[in-house]
C-alpha cells in the first residue's frame, strides 16, 4: 500500500466524526470478537485498528485492573475517541489507545497474550510484515483473533445501490479480505490452523439520516464521493425504499453475519 493510500484511509477515519455513533454495528461485533477470544482477567491484549474502541473497550473491561489493553490506530482522531470511551468507563488506568501502523508494530517481543483486530486486517499494506509483527508481539501459545465481513454489512442491496451509482470500483482484492485468503496468509506466516466462528447480530438503524452518516464515515465514502448532489438524492431515495420492509419500532432492523478467525501462535 502506498503512502498516498494510507493518507486517504487516515483522512476517511480522521473525518469520521460520527463513526458508528448511531448504528452500533461495529460495537456489537466488537463485543462478540472479545467474547469469542475468551479474554480473561489479567490478560495483556493488543487491539489493531482499534477505531473508537469497538473491541478495545470490551477487552479493557474483560482484562480488568490486573491486565492491560492497548489499542493502535492510524487515525489520531479515532485514537482520541477510543481514549475518551475508555475514560468514560474509568478504564484508562490499565487501557489506552495510541497512534500506530499495523504494518510496523512498535511493541516488544511476546508482550501480549491476545491480539484482536475488528474489520481492519484488510488495511495491511504488507500482509507478511503485519502477520510477522503480530506473531512477534504475541507470546508463544497466544492468539490472534480478528473479524471479517462475511457478506456486505447491514443489507446486501445497500452496497448494490452504491456500486450501481458510483464510478469507483469497490476494493475487494486484498489477500486478507476473504476467509480463504486470510487462512492462507495465516498459514504462510506460521500460525496454527485458525478456528472459525460465524456470528450473527441484529442492529436497529434508527433512521435514514443515521445510515447516510454511517456510509460517509466508512470505506463506502469513496463511492459516495464520486457522485454529484443529484445522484446523492437519487441514492438516498432508493435507500429509503429499500429500508421500508425492514421497519421495526425505533428504526430499521438489519441482521448481518461476520466471520471471526482465531489463529493460535505456536507454543
Ligand atoms: C472499519 S474501521 C474498524 C475500527 C474498529 N476495529 C471497529 O470495529 O469499529 C478500520 C480502522 O482501521 C484503521 N486503520 C486503517 N489502516 C490502518 C493501519 N495501517 N494501521 C492502523 N490502523 C489502521 C482506520 O483508521 C479505522 O479506524
């Protein structure tokens, strides 16, 4: 990945003021990631691409005051929000987020029992360097647990609408994008065979406006940026029609499945 590509990712997330604020998709799956990796009191955990703390905060709760939970993210704004979220639960004495790049982990050897990454491994610019770094900072017998989109998040028709109206081609060729690709890369990096969990969650998107805001704060933003105002209005109208069948009290229900892979570091 070029430094331009990294700058552009950082810009999206630095400006993602409302990232997952009203929808709670990432928060729901972040909690599930930490549950599935069976974090215990006293564990030392590292969260890659921690964002605003979807899995860092549950990990900080789970490790407790005798453990340590550290998160890194390329975006200083996300790091600021993650630290705010930790402070809001008085977890800051044993947990913190710092700016860092998953391609070049700046931690000591065997510093962590568990490494987590919620929907971020496909941002690695250098997959062998990222996975080699994860193995290095994990203790022998530790584990790397990360989540991948098993299909288009929220509703498949939503991405279909965006792609149809956009001039940008959505990126999906990263080696860590699919379970098969990620499993192959994990084997190459020397991890033991990963355990796979498919997890399903339902979230209620409160309104079309909340969904629109969410789309501007994610990887879908480059698709929206290729469209003019008229196309935005048309896209919003199509999304509004798509949402109607999902109406429930409080908004629109979406059920998504994601894949969690848990790869043990040889002991
Ligand atoms: C889709 S968000 C996921 C955030 C969080 N894990 C969650 O589940 O809400 C991806 C995050 O990866 C971060 N990111 C992208 N490339 C990165 C890199 N090379 N190193 C560290 N963080 C990166 C972005 O800034 C963003 O916060």
